[in-house]
C-alpha cells in the first residue's frame, strides 16, 4: 500500500501518519522530519532546507524530489509507505507519479486532512514535538504523561521554530496557494478522499481507514 497524506499545517498529518504506519505496518516518510533531522545534524541539506523552513517557505522542488526518491529506494519502503508532507507542488506530484509508474508501484490513496485555518493555528501554538521520534503532543489537547518528555521514546519535547503564529499563518498561505490545487490532480486520477480532521485522534484514524478502504474498493 502506498499512501499520501496531505492537508494544511496543523491538520494532524504527522499524528495520523504515525498511527496509520503502525497499524498498517508501512514505512513512514515525512519530508519535514527528514529536513529537521538534517538541521539537527548540521548537514549541507539541513542548512539549505532551514533557510526556507525558518520563513515558512517551501524547500525547492529539485532538493525535495531527490531526497524522497532516494528514500523510496530504501528496503523498508519497498513493502509500502506513507508519505507525510510530500508532494506539495505539481512538479513534486508529477515526479512521484513518474517514478512510481517506472517501478510499477502506483499510489493506492491520497488523503487530505481538513481543518479550518483557525483550528490549525490554535493546534500549532500548543504543539510540542519529540526531538527523537518526531511525535506531536499538545499542551492543551494531548499533554505528555511527564512534562517535556515523549511518552513513546522518552525523547525531549520542544517547540518548533516555525510554529510561531506569523510563520504558521504564512505556511497556511503557502499551503492554500501551492499545495491545495493538488486535490484536483489526484481527484482526476481517482485517488483522492477528504478526511474531516476535527474530533479525537481515534475518530480521525477511523475516518482515514474508512477512506482508504473506500478507495481500494473503488479501484
Ligand atoms: P512539515 O513538518 O511537513 O510541516 P507541515 O506540513 O506544515 O505540517 P505540520 O507538521 O505543521 O502539521 P501536521 O499536519 O503534521 O500536524 P501534527 O500531527 O503535528 O514541513 C515543515 C517545513 O518543511 C515546510 O514548511 C517546508 O519548509 C519544508 N517541507 C516539508 N516538506 C516539503 C515539501 N514536500 N516541499 C517543500 N518543502 C517541504 O498536529 C499538530 C498539532 O495538533 C499537535 O500539537 C497535535 O498534538 C495536535 N493534534 C493532532 N490531531 C489532533 C486532534 N484530532 N485534535 C486535537 N489536536 C490534534
């Protein structure tokens, strides 16, 4: 199974990506997480990506596409994957489609998690992220059992630099302008379902699983 998750910042893509990858035993490939790991390790890729991420801009397509296609070559991704945060532009979507067609492994489903912008802003203001496993918490909606410690791996929780309100609002603009139009691209291919992303995490996971099985039945 090869699944793409997209939606605005704060929609809960990362949260659901972890849940679905665990449930369905799929590799989890999250472009934002890969960039942040490179920033933490001060690599060339990390320095380049950070100059865009800091401002809430998209990293250039050629950089992201190369990175994702390399990642898809890794053994775990051969058995199926969840892509969180990729593709985000038409050139990225086309590059992915062409690559998967060459490998005879087309996408199975594209899910858009939808929440109103104001909900996203509120969620991101309270988000805390695990430095080690990148899981998301929230001071209001999902506090960790121990202050600033990840429930799952014990890593330290921190606030992302791009979660400040001005940057979040800019990321939302970029999303509406560059990424939201991909809906039509995937809808035309019969791969698209919208998932209402308000409610509890369990409710959203159930809706996502239902959307995936709908698409598989239709396909
Ligand atoms: P990335 O890390 O992908 O950020 P994003 O897409 O903006 O998404 P977020 O991580 O902010 O939100 P999310 O939807 O994953 O929400 P989460 O589950 O954490 O990208 C960062 C940057 O990297 C980009 O700006 C760009 O610069 C660059 N980049 C990445 N990919 C790129 C690409 N393909 N091309 C170019 N550049 C790229 O949840 C958010 C909060 O809500 C958490 O606190 C969580 O606990 C809470 N929450 C989750 N679900 C619920 C619920 N049901 N109810 C209440 N609260 C909830």
